[in-house]
C-alpha cells in the first residue's frame, strides 16, 4: 500500500509538471506569434484550442497581482471604519431631502428638484435598513406585493384608498393595478392605448411616465415588453418611487420643474401623463416642449384626466366648465405649434403623435410664437434650465423620412447598429466598433456568470450600470427577469445615452460625486466599469462607495472593474463597509493589470448595527 501511495504521488507530480510545461510552451508560442515574428496564426489557434490548460483540483482562485506589487505602497493605506447612520436616516435621499427642499422657491416646482448637500453637510455613514427588512418578493410576484417592513409607510393607503393604488393587508402591501384614471385596472387602460398605439409589435419599446404614482402603468406595460422610465417627486405622497422600485419597476425621484430632464433628445417612443398634475397649459407650453424634446419622431403623447373629458367629469373635478375648456384649448394650441397630430380622444384619454421631421409642417414651424432652441449639444442637459423653445430635428431629404433614422422593432433593435452610429452622429464610433463592443461584453458577462451564477436567474431584478458606455452590458443581460438602469456619467468623454435608447434600453445622466435620485435599498446589483478611475481627483472615493452602499439592498451584489491599484484600495474600504469581497483576475488572463472586484453587501438593520 505504501508503494502504491508513492507511485500515485509520483504520477500526480509528473502530471502537474507536464500540464505546467504545456501551458508555458503555448503561452510563449502565443506571445511569439502575436509579436509579428511568428507565422501560421491559424495553426496556433487550433493548437491552443486543443490544449487548453486544465484546472487542477484544490487550486485557489486568486489574482496574480497583489498590494506588494504596487508602487508607493498603495496597499498599506489605513482605512477608517464606516459607522451606521442614525435610525432617522433609513430613507435618506441626499439630494431630495425634505428639510432642505423647503428652503427653495415653490415657483416651477424648484423646491422639488435636486438640491444636494454641501461638502460639510454630507453624511459619511452607512444608511441602515429598517428593522425587520427582508428580501423583496421575486418578480413577477413583487409587482403585486411588497413587504411592509421594507417600506413602512401607510399614507398612500389612506390618501388613495378609493383609487385602488395600494392596500395594506397584514404584513404586506398589495398593488391591485389600479390608478386614478384607470379604475378598471392597468390592463384595461393599456388595451385602450393599444387600440390606437402599436404597443404590441415592438415599435413602442421605451416609454416615459411623468408623475407616475406607484408606477402601475410601467409595471403592467412590461407584459407588452415596453420598458418605462417612471418618475414622481418626493412629496407628501410618501414613498411613491420607493414603492415602484421595491416592486421591481424602473423609476426615479424627479419632477418637471425648471431644469431639463436628464435624457438626451429623441429617445422615448411614448410619453404618458395620467392625472399627473403637471400644468401643461402653463409656462408658455414649456413642459410640452420638453416632452417634445425627449420624444422620438413619430412618438406618442398620452394625456388622461383633467382637462381631457371635462364635459363629463367636470363636477367630480370640482372645477368649472369654462376653466377646464380654456385649459384644454391652450394644450391643443401648443400641440398644434409643435406639429403634433391628435389621433384620438375617447373616454377621457387623448393621444397625439409627434411629427416625423421638420419638413412635415414648415408653416407652423415658421410661426413667430415658436422659437427654435439653439443647441450645440442636445445631450448637455445636466442642471440646464428648461427653455420655451422647440428642439429642432435632424435634417431630412423628404417629408416622409424619419428624422434621425428609422428604428427596427424590439428586440431586433437591441443588436442592430443604432442610427446615431450608422449616420456617423457619434464621434469615434462606427458600426464595426459597435459590434466589437457587443462581442466584448458578451464575453465579459459570460465570465461574470462563472463567478456569480445567480446573475441571470432572477435573483437580481433591479440592476444599475454606473458607466454604461454603449449599453452592451445591459444588452448581454437582456431578460424579462431583470432590467438595467444605464447611467452615463456627466464627465464622460462622449455621451452614448441616445445610442442606448435606440437599442431599446433605458438610462439617464448623473454625476457620481452626488447622490443618485433614488431611495436607499433600491438596486439588487451594481456594475461599475472604471468608474473610480474616471472620478479620480474629482471627489472622494468614499463618496462613491457610500452612495453605492446606500442604494444597494442588503445581500445585493457589486461588480467593480478597474485598475488593480484602484481595486486593492477599494477592497479595504469595502470590507470596512461590511461588504464581503473577492478580487478576481481579468477574463483575459492573470497578466492583464485590470482586475474585477466582486462584493456582496452583508445583511444588517438599524437594530443590529453593533453586530
């Protein structure tokens, strides 16, 4: 038996040396081949495929770079411990705090817009989850049920009791799919829209719901494969957007006020307002002009509720006929100036369609009341004032041509070359580079799944990509089980958000030195590609990490891709925030200096902060 044991160990040692030798040989062969001195690339490729290195048992998966390899002793930096915030901050939203908001003017809803704290007022602590917090229900059950412990606010169940928004039942909230303007349910309401708008055939993929409430329209449009960006202000209707995200529906805290929406021009197939309380007839039509800016040529605008249907409903709205009639008349006039064609008005719902191009109604566009916006860059919207002007469309050769290019129905548009790239509107990008980016991210997401095998199982419903590029990360993950908020940093060299929307995906602009417009614990997974390198020397690293921790759900996951020296520092800080981390090699191999940090936020609540 002793002899057999010795022979077995000898064979194992020989096997290890043989595998090591073969791997080394073909690695050197590959280096020589790629250097330009070698020939026979196809032969080398076949040989490499046939002799892939075998992973031996009991080998640890570790990166081949460590802190000791780095200059200036990067890995030795001391990291302070991050403490939990007080219990009063469980719903802390730094740029939409109520107390700060009340110090700003009410005019044009300025006080409901973003107002971020100065440096001296920032909270450098971890926002706690409320007592009893539990993982949300999986989709699609989450559409209809939310744990009370996760969003312990009952005001909507009282204020909207007769409107079928939300009911409190035991330890859960139930969302029956109702709304102020669709008492028969969202499905029936959507059926009415689909009788006029081609919702079912993939031509309508991206929608904007202004003043969304708890986003029931967006929740039910998902059954039609329509991805809706819903927003509502943080106002006396407590936790509207928080409910929406807890249900697994895209949403953010926002308002049509004095600033432009954080989207480029021509991105939504449909815009919607169901009794959203936005003064469309006021401000010289400015809000309708902003909708016109973000609406794609040929897109649809839906308005239901006051003043539409005023002849029947005016008594219930407690307004006079003259008042409502005058409001609708102004809306119709602004729509005419914008060259919108009214295609339906029935049962208190009016639908307009935006012009295909600026040649389709030249007389109205030359109206002296219509001022054309002077735009050097239609994606420069971050903290930019909204204007009373009409955003011009790209030039066309005929009145039937779609300005900016015709989009394919979804899902074909997901992988097709977007018109903005095909027409050369995005500097430095071509059809070939777009296809290569797609292929690269398919490979990267495939590597992610080998490390985190829950990535496409439905475990992660709300996903954020902090530096989305062309949206290829989201495209590689595309599934009815999840959705991705594609964020384009405002300091990025190029803006590709218009391209992302043309692919049938959604997203927005944001500066990561500030808090994101969402409640705490609203995302299941956050992906950060070179975000920390991008913001180096612009704001503190802990600003970004603490914001990620704030919006990440307990037991949510993080994937950070960056330079190894950045990740070694981040790993120490992440551990100080109670993240469980794992530093992994680049999918291209251990000798690539870029690495990947995987992390999971540990479960803790306001009552267990000392654990």
